[in-house]
C-alpha cells in the first residue's frame, strides 16, 4: 500500500511517523523543497516521553508528488489550505484511490462531496503534537484518531485503517461521519475562538463562571444546526471534559493567532453561519466571535 501524507506540519509529521512505525510505505509531501530535502537527508525525528526516535522517510514537494501512484492520500493540512491543494491532487486521481481527511471544521466535507468516484473517510485527531523544526515532531499528549467512512467504493481503506491502532497511537472506527465530525465541531467552536481571542489556555475557560456561560451560549447556538440532534447534555459534557483533559493546551486557533497566521475561522464558524443562513436562523454569539476573529486576522497587516 502506497500512502501519500499531504502536509509537513505537526500532524502530518506525527501521522507519518506512526505509519512508518507500522511499516507502511509512506511518502510525505511538503510545501517546501527545503523541508523535503531535510527529511530525506536527516530522517524524521519523533520525540515522545523525552525519548527520541529517528525514522527514515521519503519526502517530496507537493509539486513533485506522483499522487496518481498513491493508494491512499491522507490530507493533513489546515482546512484553509485544502482547496487549492485538492485541485492539484484530484486532477491526478485514479480509479480505486482512497482519500482520508483529517481537518477540523466542515469545509472538507463540501470538497469531498464533489468526488463521488473515490473511497473517502473522515478522521478527527486529538493527539497533542508540536513541530519543533522541519524534521522533528514532539508527541506531547496521546490522544486518539477517530474515523468514519464517508463513501465506500473499495474495501481496502477500511482494512488498512484496521491495521493502524497501537497503544501509543490509538485509532477507533465510528459508524456515522456526521456524528464524529459534529462532536469535534462542537468542541472546536466552544474552545478555539474564545481561547484565540483571550489568549487563555483551554483549562482556564473553566475557571470563570462567566466564560463557561458564554461557552454554553456558543454551544447552544451551534447545536441548533446538528443534523442528527443527538443527546445534547452528553455533547455539552464532552466539550467540558475535552477542556479539562486539554487544560494545559494552547488551542490550535490560539497558536495560529500567536504566529499571526490564518485561522480555521471559516471552516468552523463560517460553516455554521452559512448553514444558519440557509436555515433562516441567526447565531448572534457565533457571529460576534466570527467577526472578532476576522478583525484580528486583518489587524496582522497593520
Ligand atoms: O483545535 C484544537 O486545539 C483541539 O482540537 C482542541 C480539542 C480544542 C484542544 O486544544
């Protein structure tokens, strides 16, 4: 099985490392030639529990990548980078190929819906990972990869995903992709914007009654749009428990703001606002957070 991992950020490096540890044939596709060259020369270093492991890896730039050779393309780029990358990759797609998406938010679902010929699965990743340099990733917290099939044209993607779990890298299958992605969306919409705007760590949100109430307003608005309307209390408890479990984490959106990078505001809040508009609903709290984040991103240029 030829696996192409698209994206040399923290999650791309982490996933590539664990796939290689399971003896998969991995090609890691990076944006820059400098990173691909360094990975080919130095290998990929995985740091976990203060121990470092050097993993040889084959890397190419996205432009050089012969993605038509891949059995599985695993997309580990931020949601806002996915559109242009997908354009390039889907133009080379072949019959029987499988795509696995790891993005936050929902814009990748919109993109996947235009590819009826492929086998596609969605996954959410809750591992803590920090890219220390172009070739080194630190696995800062063991989380989970949870996946669900979106559309199945061949069986091998499922069979391959079943080979991946290990104690250091747990992988779980789910029946319903909507349930899986919405659970993550609810967590992300409650935690990421508020931490990004206040500069707080995830756990600090629970220390203030007012912020917890504010977070609940965000949750209630987002939950209105859940297509399956599952048990609301269970999902709210899940948001609180992720906040607790990741208390010391800096959310991915706050990391983006700190580095003055684009955030996933569109894939998370923008998606909800578009859906609300289509359903004639108004989401005032989410609208406010959306605008505040857009303003923050625009202020980078000032
Ligand atoms: O985006 C993130 O940072 C993570 O999904 C989460 C769960 C909010 C923890 O920081």
